[in-house]
């Protein structure tokens, strides 16, 4: 599992959903959580965190948001050399196979369909952490 001190960014245009995601992350022990209401708001936060030497350990983003969709935020991160290795989880009601395929092809570490719970999130995070540790070894 990711260390509980891992810095996390939660991106969703619905404040209620952000609160639910943050609550589930806190249930898993995470406390260093920031939020953004869409990709346009998230992008400078991601860049600033990286430039300050305190990058996000992972990002959880909704797919459908105004201004900049989560998939576009994911693609922007993956284009940047310094950001491309941040694990990115797409969390969305979009469960069509083509959306899942696009997220994975764009570099998403995983994909979670809404609704979800802490146990689902934990399984996904454990899997992503395990894969990242195997790459580092």
C-alpha cells in the first residue's frame, strides 16, 4: 500500500463526490489529500507540486468534468516528462469498454467505476503500489 503520508489529488466537479472520495481515502489512513473541481483547476496544482519538490503520489480523477475532462488531464500529465510517472486513477460512471480502453491506452494506472467503496479503492491502490515497486526493483 502507498505510505499514508502520500500526497494525493482528488479531481471531481461535484463537491459531494470529492467528499466521498476523500472520506474513503481517510478510511484507508491517508491524510495528505488535496482537491480540485476540474482539470483546469487541477493542472496548475499538479505542476506547482512537482516544481516545489512535493509531487502528488497519485491522482484520482473523474472523467466527465466541464472545462477539462479527466481523460484530458491524464493525457496532459503523461505528455510531461516530470509528471508521466504519477499513478493516475480514473474514477467515473463511464463504464463502457471503449472508455476503459482509452483510459488505459492514455496511461491510467487503473479505472474505478462509480459507485465504489474503500475496499475497492484499497485493492486498486495495493495493485498500483505493487506494480510500481516491481518496476523499481
